[in-house]
C-alpha cells in the first residue's frame, strides 16, 4: 500500500527532524538537571544533588511564590478588563470604536521590556512625572518598584490578549440569539448576563489560562521593575542563578528550568483543550450580521474615556517618556528640561559599533531569518498536511512542547545544545544560534499561522491536481503553495514583528556577532546606560510600528 | 472487456463500514449513475476508484490494468490511474487561468508547449469555451466553470471519467440543459462515465445503468426503465419516483400476484415479497401517475372511493389528495376535480406489494 501514500517518507523525515529539533534541548536540560556539575565538566556525575540544592533554597521558594501571585494577580486584572474592552468594542455604540480597534492590540506587539523602561523613566523614582509631581504636589503616592505596581502593570499590559479572544467570540455570536432573548422580554443588561456572557465563557476561560501561563513566563517586567527591591520571579531567579556558585551553575539552572516546564506544560495542554471548546462554540455558525448594538446612552463617553485612559496609561505614558528621555542628556530633580534637550544620545548610539551591529542583526534576523523561519514552518505544516497518520498526531504534541519554554529558557537550552554538540560549536557565536532559538520558541505560534492558511485550501483543489496526474509533492508545489502565498506573507510579517520585539531568548546567546536589540538592552540596562537603552528602545518601537503599519496596510489580520 | 471494473470493494472509515462489498462494470459509451441517499457510500465509491479513499479489500481495474487489489497489495497512487474527475465544486484552481487549468495535465505529461496550446484550444472549442482561455475561474458563470472542469478532466484523453454530482451546483434551468449536453458529450467522445448523483430524475435521464446504493451495498442495479418500472425492494420502489405508500395486511399470494387488506378494501397487486409474509403486515406502493380517477365507474376490483381533500396545480398536471378510512392517496390527473367523493382505480399491475 506504499505507493498511494507517496511522499510519506519525506513527511516522516520532516517530522523526525522537527522532533529532534524540539526534543534535543529538552532532553539536554533534563540530563543536565541530574548532573552534579555542568555537562562539559568531566567530573560531572548523575545525582539528585541539584534538585536538593534548589529545593532547599529559600530564594527559590520565594521566587516561585512571587511568580504564582503575579500570575494570579495579572489574571484577576486582565480578564475582567479585557472582557469589558471586548464588550464595549463589539457590542455597544461607544464612540471612536474604529480608531481604538487597531490601538488595542499595540501592547501585544510592544516588548514588555521596552514598556518597563518607559515606566521607569516616567514614573520611576527620578522619572519625569515623579519629578514634576514632587516639584508641585509633594511626595508621590506610588512606588514603581513595589510588587503591586508590577502586578498592576503586568495586568494592564496583558489585557489585550483577553480582548482578542473575547472580542472574536463576541463577534461570532449570532445576533439572533440575543434578539431572541430581547423578544421574549429581557433587557439589554439581562441579555448580556444570560446569553452573551455564558456564550463566550469558553473564550474567557481560555484567555484566563493563557494569562496565568504568561504570568509564569514574564521576564522583562520583573527584571526591570522587581529587581531593585530584590523581587524575583522564576525567570529572573533563573537569570540571576547564572553565576550563583561563582562557576557556571548549569545543573541548578537546569532544575529551575525543569520546574518552569513542569508548571507550564499542563497549562499549555489545558489551553489546547480549552481552545478547542472555545472554537467549537464559535464554529457553530458562520458570520452573523450585527443587527443592533447596546445603546450606552449617558455611559457612551465615560466608556470611551475608560478605554482611552487605559491606552494612555499602558502605552502612551511609557512611550512618551521613552522618547523624551532619549532626547535629554540627563534628568533628575531641579533640572530644566529645555536645557538638557539634545540629539547627542542618538549620535553616540551610532558611534557604538556593538549597538549598530545589534540594530543590523535585529533587522536581518527579522526579515531574512523570519522568511527562513516561515519556510521551515511551511515545510513542517506541509509534512502534516492532509495526512491521516499517527505521525501527524505525534507532531501535534511535539510542536506544543516549545510553548512550555519561556524565551529565556529556550535561549539557554539552545546555547547548551550548541555547546554540547561539537559540530555545532563554531556556530554558537553566530547569529545562526539566535535564529535557531527564535525559530524554536515561536514554533507553535508560527506553525498555527501556516496551518490555518493550509486549512483554507479546499481539499478538492489538491485532489484535482492528483487525478490529472500530479504526485503529492507536485500537487503541493503547483496548487497548495501558490494558494497559501498570502497566508505565508502574513505569517512572515507577524514573525518579523515578533522577532524584532524578542529580547529574552537571545539573552544567553549574547556575544560579539550575536547581539540583537533585545538582548543588548538587557545587558546595557544592567550596566546603567539609560541613554543608550532609551534610544535603542525607541528604535525598537519605531521598527515595530513600521512593521505594524505595513501589516495593516496589507490587510494582515494581527492575530492568528 | 470492461473499461472500469470494481469487484467486491470494501472501505472502512474511522471504524465505520462505508462500503460493504460493491461491484460494478462499465464500458465505453456508457454512463453509470451511482444513486442513493446521503451516507449510502456513493461518493466514497467514486473517490475510491480515483484513489482518493483507501479500500481495504476488493479490486479496481481501469482499462484492463489493476490499480487496486487488496489481496495482492496493489495500490496505484491517484496520479497514476489516468482518470478524468469532475468535482462537485469543480475545484478549478483560482490562481490559474482557464487555459492553464486545462493545460496542467498536459504539462505534467511533458507535452510540448505548442501542442499543449492547440490541444487546450481544441478542447475549449469543443465545449463552447473557445474565447475564455485567458480568464480566471471566478470571472466565469457557474455553467462555464462546470464546462472548464469537464475540459480539464478530458483534455488528456482518459477513457474513464468520474463525475461527482456534476450538475448539483447549477440552478434548475441550467441543470436540464447541462444534462443533455453532458449525455451528448459522453456519447460523442465514447467515454465510460461513472457519475454520482442524489437526484433520481437526473440519473434516469442521463444514465444507461443505475446502481442504487443503500448502506454500503448495491440495493439494485439495472437500466433506468428496470429501476423505475420493476423495483425489487420497497427501498428502491420508494426511492424512485413519487409514490403512495399504504400499510395493510397481506392476505394471499399466487402466480406472482398478492392481495393486501387495507381497512375494508382488498387490493390486488404484484407480489414483491416471499410467501411466508401471508398474514403479516405489508405495504402497497403505487406511483402517483399510476392512480386513475375513475369517476362514473361503479367500483369493482382495486377501486376505492375516497374524499378529495385538496388539489394542487403543478403546471403540466394536477395533483389531488384523497383521504378515506385508513388510506391517504395522492393522484395525478390532467384536470381539476369537484369536491366530494371520487372513485379511484389502482390497477393491479401498477401496485407493488412488499
């Protein structure tokens, strides 16, 4: 029966390589966690020592506790806020909806690290707002470096994730269900509580789990906002562990990574299950015609101000602070803003060869690297395409695994793989290693973009090529790929945005030749170079905005 | 020798037995229609012939060459079977022009570019699409798209063409024209055509032979006339045509005749059941056009007197609904009727008793 499923061996090879690509880092981490020393140390022995050490560390438990509280707090803020945003945007006659709609998604594409810098330079101890407040109003009531600030900021910046799922669920809710409730005598508020909300519960549940999961992953915000007070979460604890014992303490890091994966994996699995239920609810009917919107009456403008206020606080405030800070030579109490305005920061920036190569590398890895990444994802997607086999189900689970590795973990794992595998060692200090890590981290996300494009190709279009005489590969080349071109272009643009934004993944791979904007600002911030960091952040945001504009212009849907 | 032969084909999809041993043969110049309700396996059978579904047993022979043999482990891939296939949705590639759609199979076979061009143009001309080669599929009407799909399936000269509900996407008026066009084309090109349809009128009109599938087996196969006029089972009788179905008790049987009691009436008809059903519940089936309004008669064998309930004007005829104790009968009649009771004649040779 082999000939009818021609191309099977190629599919198997692709899936096997994917599995190797995903499993090698995980297996290496697992192996390392059971060693007494780094894997390259000849004295390393198998033992549970590292686990005992980490589990006896009060700092570890504190970090775990902080992470859990952060995740819970974030979820508690993001989910109601995101659901409210979605309801106001899709179901009411609130003014300015069309203007707000693209803006709502902006925080998703901004680097949390950049946002954190923005907050520090505006409402940090010597931020613009803080200083002005002190001059005119006295002691400020907030402390940016407190845990509650961290939770609040994380919650506010993650609300768009909830908005995304809640809004798409609300949009696909057939209007006649609500109208049926109205006709039987329910008032609009009643309809929302009895019909609309229960119908989107699966979407809210899913986004709740997603936010909780992201809470375990956040790195940029706690690194910048938590560190000054010694507030550690698991990811920053891992980062700080790097030199805990004076020598590279790989075994301890591996244990922390194992803990992170152990927590994240069930969450990833839960998301997968919930997303299926959520989509089942959505897929019940096709596009419904929106017939009428809930009239907010007196609440129209307060509702608008609520969203505008959220956007101002979450995006505008830190961004304006960043831009302003990048144009002043120094800042503090008693300094007149007009006297310190300068372009010197940018001039200096472009004299710094490391910074220049970071910018070039970032652009290169986003454009060329992004294209190669999408090419890889497309090959993996095609290998699974219209093939009913245990291999495909296996691959479905495999590609989910990297989701359980936060960027910093995946970066570390790839770093180790390149260190461990002798033939790869020379490539470790090249951009290739960074590209591999990025491609691994975004595998699940990018593959879903490609797969959803593939799913839209009607099977009979491919079958028509087969019956006229094309083999499996030929049919893919002549029919499937030309038909998913637009989907691949859209996926490429989204991956570009994500690669420019990426910061944590490249942290461990940072070195001469591998610097990208994201990882360089992390290291420069640690060195206290506020000028350069704010300039680089502005450039980063400018690149992302440019990409977003192109994407919107080409009509790319900003969510997969 | 048959140009297409399917023998004892069996298919299981996700644990469900979809085809439970189906056989058929088909020669050039013949159209065989696979007819049946949805879920009967007719489309699965068609797709299996093309290699798009995997049987687990049986054989398929195309032009004398075995393309599938479950026992011998032969399974030619779709592209090697050399068939023409017209999809229900036409499946025209949206990124290629009409000419490119049609030329694709020639390109795959390494035909020289100028020969390709000539062949494609000749095929398009013969289907009345001569000037549309440069257009894209979405710029064509439904009927034109269907012809392009046919052109694409025929351009490389396959002897066997498979058609999956080829007319279902056309509107009613166009469908009748396309039906005649398709029949003429198949005869002119001397093709062996296997066609799936769920529309019995379409099957009766186009096919030389009809296979009625039910639950994965061939319930009955035969010419359209046999299928319509001599159904072997209740399922076939009910599937073809418009029928009256009357429940009763089978009273007697002899010489291929049977009688059934319905309330106070005793109807004679053609026996379509075994003699051991005497004394048991049975059904009488008669087509709407088999019932005669026999006003002026004084009753007699197979005559019943029923009240007219309502009348419908169908254009070429009238349909009347009659009801009496234990019996509801619809009848075609060429004119309107006055209200009240009417005598109806159910001729014994038009009544089947199951």
